[in-house]
C-alpha cells in the first residue's frame, strides 16, 4: 500500500462526498474498466455531467482515464482508495468487520 498525504486524502474524501460521484465509483468498482458512454448510461446521467464528475474524481486520484480512439475509458485506482481509507479504518479492522458479517 502506498503512502498518501493528508491533503490528498482530503481530496479523495471530498470527491466521494457527492452522491453522483460516489455512485460512479461504485459502478466502476464492480468492473475492471468502462467507457464513458457505458458509465453515463448505467448512472443515468448525461455525458456532459459525467465529464464534470470525471474531472473531479481524476484530480483527486480516485480514477484514471485513458483515451482510445474516440472513447475514454475509466477505472478506479484501488491503491489510492485503499491508502486513503487505511488512515481512518486500518485494513485489520476492515478484514475483521467483513469476517464477522459472515
């Protein structure tokens, strides 16, 4: 797991504080990667609105984008999310909570 500064963690949590962006991350987390039209369709939002939210998520480091031809593909940067959450809920507590729910 990589280290992440306090400012970077704040940007991650700020980006995730918007319900639409949180939903986008949930959609992406369930897949390896998706193109913009797939994400917008699944989230029920326009491409223009997706573009706005993508920018915020990208700047926070939560997602990465890659252009292939005329399409942009996006995926969650799981290392950034894990690093941000590790400070507020260490991995041992996460594993313990998941195990106790079974």
